[in-house]
C-alpha cells in the first residue's frame, strides 16, 4: 500500500488508487468532471490539476491519471495548480450558456458548483458561443447539447459500461457532438443513468423538468420496488408528487446506477390510486371502513369458522406489513397467505430454503467471478441490474454461458449451452455463479441448482419476495390458490396483494388494502359487499425489504400521502394543458372578486384550509392491520419489527444492508 503526502498530510491507499482518490480519503475534494469511480480516468477535462513536488512524477499533473506511489509529495493548494483549475473552468465556460438561474439542471449541476467554487464570475470571452441542435431522445430524457463540456462520461457509460450502441461522440476537436446518429428513443435499458452521470445538464429527466429546485425537493434513501434485486434509489418528491427517482449508491448491490424500469416508474402518482376508504362503493372515514371489515370478518368466522377467512400479505409489501398480516391471521386462528398462487409460493420458498451464506452472492461479487452461467432466465425482465453486473464481469474477461434463456437483449456476448452440468465444476466451482431465474423454473430445479457446488444468484420478482417467503415458511402459510381450492373460502382481506381476478370478483366478503389500482381494487370499488382501504406507497412510509440475495434494507418515507398539488390543479382546470397546469403549480383557480367577477389566476397554492392534505388518508399497511387487530380484541402493533426481526430496526438506510439468511430464519 503506497504512502503519499498531500498538503502535508500522509495517507496510505491501496495500490492502483489515483492521487485524486487519495486526496478524497483525506477529505480534500478537488474539482473533477471526467473521472468517475465506476468509469475510471481518461484525463479529458484537465480540471483535477495538482502540483507534484517530490517523487517519481513532477510538476502540474492531472491527479486522476497518476496512481499514488511511495515518496510522492503533492500540493493541491499550490498557486500554479489553483490557477490551472481556474483557467480550465473559464475555458469550459466559454461555450457553456450562462443561464444557471433558468437552467433545469441549476442547483444540481457539478459545473455550476465548481464554477462558483473556483471563483469564476466574470466573463472575459466576447465571441460567439459554439451551438448545437438537440435531438429527441425519447419520452424520458431531454437533450441540451450546448451545455456539454466534453468530459466523455456519457459515452463511456453508455457504450463501455452498459453496452449501448446508439449513443456516442461524433465530430472532432472543439466540435464533438454527443448523441444518436439519428433522432429517436434511446435503446439502452440503462439510459436514465445519463441524467445522473453527466456533470452538467445535457441529459435531464424529462418527466421532472422545471418542477422544482434541488432545495425544494423531499428526498430519502429508499429501495427500488421494480424487481427482487433491491437496488438503492432516492425518490425525489415535491408537493406530494413523485417527481423523479435517482440512483442511490450501494456498492454491494447496484453501485452507482439503476435500470430504467426502476427510474421511470411513477405509479405512485397514478390519479386513479385509491385515496379514500370505501365501503360498498361509498366514500367513508377510516373508523367506518375498519368497523365494517371487522364486523364482516367476524360474521364469517362465527358462521363458517376461521378457515373461511383468508388474510393475505404480499411479496411487494414491506416486511413490517407482512409481519402484521401474520399477527392478524394468527389472532383469527388461520394460516396467513403471502402468495396468490401455489407455484409462486413454492418457488420463492424453494429459494429461501436453498440459499445459504456459502452460496449467496451480491451483485458486487457477481462482477468478479470467473464464470457466469445463466440458467432459464429472461434476465432483462427478471433482474436488469444483474445483467449490468455480469457485463462488468465480462469486460474483465469472465466467460458467460446461458442455457434455456433468451440472450438477444443481454448487454454482453453469451455462449449458449444445452446442459448446465456439462460446464459446471469444470473450472473450480467456487468461482462460478449460476444466475437462476424463478419465473418458469420449478421448485425442484431451484433446489437442484443450489447443489451444483457453485455460488447462486436467484432472481425473484418482487422487492420483498424473499421476506414473504421467509415468513411463509415460518408461519406455515398456504397460498390463496390453495385456500380457495378447499371450497370453504367466504372472506378475503388482502394487503398489497395481486389477487386473481376471479377470486376478487366472486368471494362473498372482500376487503382490499392497496396503494395501487389493481384489478382487485377496481373490483372492490365496483361491488358490494366490499371495502377498499387505501394504504401508503413505498415512498410514503418507512419499510424493510429483503432482496433476492437475502439482503435486508431499510427505506425511508419521502413524502406524506395525498393527492399531488399538480393533480389537484389538473382536476380543477380540466381545460388546461396538463403540462402547463403541472408547471404553474402555484396557480389559484376559480378566484372571484367581491362582485363575483372571475379574477385572473394568481400564483399561489389553493387556499383550502384543512388539517390534512386532500387524499391524505392512506396509512402504512401495518398500521391498518394494527387497527383491525384492536377491533378483534387483540393488542395493537406498536412496533412491527420485534423478536428476531428487532435487529433490523436500526439498519442504516444509507448503508449496504445485511444478509438475512439461515441465522435469522427460525424455521430452518
Ligand atoms: S454530454 Fe455530459 S457527460 Fe457527455 S461529454 Fe458532454 S458533459 Fe460530459
Ligand atoms: S434491477 Fe430491479 S431493483 Fe434494480 S433498479 Fe432495476 S427494477 Fe429496480
Ligand atoms: S478528472 Fe482528471 S482530467 Fe478530468
């Protein structure tokens, strides 16, 4: 480990670490644009200058390009180095528009930060600026090429890191254009990362433009609900509306990036979301709705016995919600359900039974394996970020083979094989990983894969499939399908579950708690007797999620539930252009003067004085269940994570999470 001195402070870093990173370790952050930890250094922007005073390299150098070596003495505050950095910023700003106050990237722009930090405030250049035409890049990403500083981060990410072929640099010298050969939607399923990785505002999230500044946003660390991989995200909200999602760095899972499915899902804002409790299609308050559910379930239990009631949790609900489901079911004297179909339950439980600490791998570990075997999985559907991790392994020379899997969309070349057993074991199993899909594989196959002597990454469909399966085994749950097959089912109370439509339509007593407008919610809204209980979405409550590799992670509440202000305005101004209505979110409508004359709209929030936001009824599912428990004479739930789950209460939501495998799982 080389030791170097930077600004009179000694630091020891792993061999290969560049001087820019070594300085960071000392808390000295030197402006840099082209260097990125995930992409490496190319020395393109010339901004990270430091003065090398002693050692094998001397003079002003780009610190990102020099690996730390014993004997180096470096200064970041040397006048020559500082002047170099000032001049680089100035020359980058020659062509950059001077429009930060009205730029949609303003407030979250590295170029803006470093320009201000470097003290460049006066424009000396009097000539014409270089300009480009922008391209239409699809519905998600806005292109504004005049802002480019030619750091090459976008093309290095898009082409080298993610394997995309439809965006790159074109041109030469001072006129390099970063875009597509022709206009059109970006093809890479990881294209949204351009928004995060561009240090200025060339690529911005089209779905969130001009909706707020960085300091207006509500943000919190969270976990992506898009599949079972548990990538780190930061949802960004304002006025009860999810504006955008950006990647949260988690080195053990997704690194710096996320896939487009996770980034652009805005179902939290769905105007058709259930927002108010309904009893038999009629809007009501919480007390009446909960009383109705309790009374109806008790009637069924009295008349037909507890086995006529199904209490249903869900793989897309947090651990807290599912633990509460188990408590409610136990109070009623029935086995809980966590999965709709028997097949889904069997496969997820088979994963939980098979995955041991010895064979489990993280996405980070997947990147440094010697051989990857993809077995019966459509990876771009089941776990897009696992495919991106495999691409990084392939770039380092890892061989990738696939059996019974579609390979056309994978961002790396694959050799197709017939039988996994043929290749497995041939080159030292400890460095091999089987990536096993669970959408079509049987429970027997899933169990068999764990015995191949390799490491295994199972891909599960939902953010908490693993957690639901852990509870399913522990509480001897049965699937809803099996409960229905008994012919005794008379009542269903479900929490964030995807009920089969035929059960939602025919079960005599139905209560559906969800935050999204599922088929079951629609069914419960339209029929009687049925109750709809609106619950908080993942952005509206804290929660714990266990990913497909058995990693428990905490997500924090980002915003309070309620109809977004922009949505309120859209309904109040149906004739207005929705884009404009969304942008002028401060506009008061229907205002009249004392003579009743209509006043022109003004920029102010609607003057509705109320103690809670409109549509702010949803509660976290576990709180709804706690209220039901109380009505059944049980103990309300004060803290859902108790007993062996208690240790998860203090999980750092900004950390990497912890594995929850055989140690925590009591039934094994
Ligand atoms: S578009 Fe952004 S990321 Fe790409 S080279 Fe220009 S400034 Fe860098
Ligand atoms: S791979 Fe899955 S968990 Fe990760 S960002 Fe994409 S959808 Fe979300
Ligand atoms: S960060 Fe070192 S040259 Fe760009």
